[in-house]
C-alpha cells in the first residue's frame, strides 16, 4: 500500500508544541507530529504559538506531506515526528 493523506485535518498539541496530522496506509492510520523547531526552520517569520504553527503548516502542507511520506517509506510505523533536521 501507499501512504496517502485524504484527511486535511490537523491540530495543535500544546503539550508537545507541535502540529499533529494523519496519513493512511490502507486501513492503518499513521500519526505524524511536526515539531515547532521545524516550523522555525521552514518559516522563520512564523510565531511560535498555535495560530502561527497552524498557519505555517497550511503554507507548507505539500512539503510536509512529501517529507512525511519519505520518512514512512524508510521505516514503517504508526507514529512519526518530523524535526527541523528533516527539512
């Protein structure tokens, strides 16, 4: 199966200071988190809060999804964290 992202939903995780989104490999749901440091690298002008992180995610969605798929193809799993070094 191929990882896809049919659900555009994303949410801010205050505790982790990250944005969470989901991909699907067939019937399996895969959870992804993008750390705040990744947004700072992609979008230095973004504010390091919920609104800034969600806006930055939306601006860079295609890039984030490509990197998420690449990470998933290297190692199958059910949870991944995208860090600044991934960008």
